[in-house]
């Protein structure tokens, strides 16, 4: 079998998800709030009216309508996917041939590298400073020197929580010829977007998701927002019926009841700011300012902390003791009780 596998897959390091028993889960930037607790009955009623013997609507019309009202763009400017991960793959499948270059900043979301490698593309990273600020000039230069097909900009950035300003994104659009993908998976925890520029720049695609702020990670609903022309182009690559009936139905109901998500977002933002203030007070911990629903910390007690979290069955994302994220741990903002437990451990260790 080995000699049949394509070259780009042979050395691929896959996206790893650690599945461990847990008491508190703060490793995957999910929402601590379960929407079923608020509108479970309404959802159940609509689900029983579904016809699962039929394929879902290929164009995802209902959920696109709800999204278009939420975002303030037309339905023809939206493509829905099975998580924004699928939209990422669709973009790479549309634009990146074997040997093409893709540029991003580092550290950032691991899937950019993985999908580029699968396509046989070459992935180049621009490292930020010690405080993880993102150097836009270096990105522009790297993209132009290497004739980059695609540039990924993640804002707020996972795993650092740092942002890229609108001015800087526009600078990249104005000074390169590449396709610019702005990943706004965590947009709702920040509040600034570049979506209003999709008609000015046909090379711009904004990625969003219902996994984070809307608390629907388990349903896998993501979407891309771009000019009509761009959406038509990338839609050619989409698999038929990519979004299943149940996800679409629940996603639409949740969007129709946005005020619940908005309340939860406010609670998470308040907790994030409180957690950050407390983290700043702890000796030996460098907390990176975040506009997202997680906070990255650097610690001089990495191993001891990871052991304690494990003993307490608290899942956090540790990045190891080497590389750009040396001794860093990413803490998803949980409920106030969960965050108190995290702070207690950090203070003790
Ligand atoms: N972009 C970023 C920056 C992310 O952190 C994630 C999830 N970890 C995704 C995209 C993918 O999100 P989903 O597929 O759940 O929509």
C-alpha cells in the first residue's frame, strides 16, 4: 500500500485531537454553553418534522437566508460548509496546484499547513515577535517574493488571540496579487470584520463558523463570505449535499434566536477579561492579550502545570517545550466556576 500513497501525504503530520476523559474541557475553544438548555424543545419539534429519507437542500437556502440577515450580505455571497474546515479545503482545491505557494503567519491554525500539504503546495510561514504580534510587511514581502497563490490571515488569531487591523488587511490586499483568506472564526468575540470589503476585492474570502460563538461545534457549520463571482467559482469544487439536514435545521433555529448566542458571547467576553486580569497578577506567567474566547499563556512551570491539569481532569491545549510556542498553554474561557479552578491551579503551581 505504501508505494501507492501520494507523496504529499507520506510525511504529513495529521491534525491531532487528544480524546481523554475530562471533568472540565478547555482545550478546543468551544463555548461552555449548550444551546439545547435554552431552546431544546423548539429544536426537537422542528427536527421531528424533517424528512431524512430525502437528501438535504444542496444550496442550503434556509440557513443561507438566516446567515445573510445576520451578516448583512446577500445569499449569493455565502457558501456553507461542513465546518469552516471544509471551506478551507474547498478554497485550496480551487486555487492551489502542486508546487504552488501558500503564505501565512506563525503560529496560527494548523489546518492551513495541512490542507496545503495535502494539495502538494508549499507552505511558508512568517514568524511574529516574542509577543506574537503579526508582521504585515513581512507577509507582503514573503508572498510577493514567492508568487503566493493564497495568503491566510487569521484574526483574531488562533492560538494567540492577537488581531490584524482592517488597515493591515487592506494593505495586504492592495500590495499583493494573492487570494486573501481572512479567517474570522472568532469574530464575534472581537467585533471587527472585513466582510464589507468583499465587493471591492474579488480576491477576498472571509471565513466564519457557528462552532465558536454560536456554540454549535458538534454540528459542523462553517461558511465563506465573498463576492458573487468568487462564491460561484469555489462552489464548483463543493461536494453535493455537503451540509446535513439536522445541522442546517438547528443552525437556522439558533440564528433565528440570535439573542441567546449574543448573551453568551457577552458573558464569555466578560469572563475573558476577568481571567486575563487575574492571569497578569500571577508570577511566572506571561498572558497574551486576547480578543477571542481563549487566552494563551507562557509559563516557566510548563511540565508541572500540565501534570496538575491532567490530575484534575482539566483539558487544556499545551504546545510542548520547543518551537515558537515553547512552554505555552492555551486556555479556553469557560464558565466562571471553571475559570476559578484554572486560576487556583495556576496560582498553586
Ligand atoms: N479557523 C480557526 C482559526 C479555528 O480555530 C478553527 C477551529 N479550531 C476553524 C477555523 C475550524 O472551525 P470549524 O471547522 O469548526 O468551523
